[in-house]
């Protein structure tokens, strides 16, 4: 956030209002939304598998085509 000096808001505001999360959030539990925001705020890849807001891995067999 130092690079843009907060011009577009803090990380939470950017995640909630300037990403596709704003469209998906109303359809998911608050804990799922909070996890998505935490993932976006992370500056490193923790090695955890990324999942969609529904909790499935992208491209998983259960995902609708």
C-alpha cells in the first residue's frame, strides 16, 4: 500500500469494491468472503491450493462447465 499511498483505499476496501468479489460476496458466507480477502491481502503464496469462493478448486471435476 505504500506505493500508491492508499489512494484507492486499503487492501480490504480494494478487495471488497474493486475486484469481482463484490459480485460474488452476496452469495457466500461471510467466513468465505473473509478468507478470500485474506488470500488477496497475502503478499506471499502460502503453498495452499487456491479455491473458488464456493470452496472448490478451479477446474475440479465438480465444477460446472
